[in-house]
C-alpha cells in the first residue's frame, strides 16, 4: 500500500484527478470504478474543468459506480445517480450507455421476481455480471467511511463478497443524512462487494479532513480484519492512499 500525504483538500483533488487523466491519456478505453460522497467532489470538479479543454477524454470509458441506495429512484436528489449527474456525467462526454450505477429500485427485475428483495438480488447479480463482462475495472477510486467502510461495505462484510444489498449502520445513515432533508434516509443500499473491489487492477483511496483521522490511523495500523473493511486493501498489490494533513 502506497501512502501519499498531500497538503490540503485542493491538493488531494488535484492529485486524484491527475492520476485519472493520465490513466485516460494512456488508455482511452479505461474501465473506471467511481465513488460518491463529499471527498471526491473536488476531484470531479477538476476533471470537469480539465476535460472542458480536452473534451474527448471520457468518450470511450466505461464506468461502474460503487453503490446506490435501495428504495429511491435514480432521479431522487439524494441518489448517487443524481450525484453523478451533478458532479460529472452531465459535464463530460461520457456515453450514457457506458455509465453503470446499481438501480436501487431494481426496476428491470420487478416483473420477474416474486418479492422486491428477490428483484434486488437479481439486480445485484446482473451488476456483478456486467462488471465481469466489461471489466476488469482498471482504476477504482474509494472514499473512506468513518467506520472503515468502503463502498457501502459495513464492518463485518466478508472479504469475498460480491455486489449485494447491505443494511446501513446508524453512523453511516447519520453521515449521509444531509442529502435527505425530509429525514427519510434509506435503510439499505446496493454495493459492490469487497471481493468485487479487490478484483480492480488499481485502487486509489481518498481520505480528507479531521473526521477521517481515526479511520486513517486504523488503516495505517491494523492488519486485515472484517471489523474494519478498508484494512482488506493491505492485501491488494496496487493500492494508493491519498490523504491530506488534517487526517494525519
Ligand atoms: C458513503 C459512500 C462511500 C463513501 C463514504 C464517505 O457512505 N457510499 O462510498 O466513501 O460515504 O463519504 P464522504 O466522502 O462524504 O465522507
């Protein structure tokens, strides 16, 4: 695991965006794994700015988002589909057909399944199959939950898990409550599994700000253990952790 400590959030966003732009320049057919949350917002803003001058950078990429909430539509303002439209895909030349985000309503499978949960399982299996067919993911970015979650893989998630539905912890729901001003924070999410994440060729984890300090400390110190999901990255051959001074 390679550690890169940068000065502040702007530096982190710049370094993270540069890595993606360089990878895109080397391979325009890149398969990307993309995160949401506050941390990558600055990276996306930089990518949008840079790609305005070289408007072809995303034309041939394929993207897979890490996760999505269960029970809300893609056009709900709190959904990660909305997030991606707001921060990246409405501003660059990505082919809409090449953008993959789990559907938290499992719309395509509702008619074939006898329960909503069964439809969600079919959605997860289908997402995993798409990653397998169009992947492997060349470059996957992760944020870091305060409890060490990656994607929405909460503590206790098996390291060999594939895309699945997960019950969100109270701490994760609280951390994301701002996106649901009506107080109706979803209870569940679909997330790439830890095994899915580990199959990516290269992983970049971003951590910024004082609230992540304890999680960064644990990532630095702890051996692989399912109580702290991000620790699994220790076993991956190509991981870079980029963190700013407030986290160290
Ligand atoms: C959510 C996302 C994660 C993200 C985490 C941290 O739980 N599902 O993928 O890494 O939040 O978010 P933030 O960057 O806002 O701290």
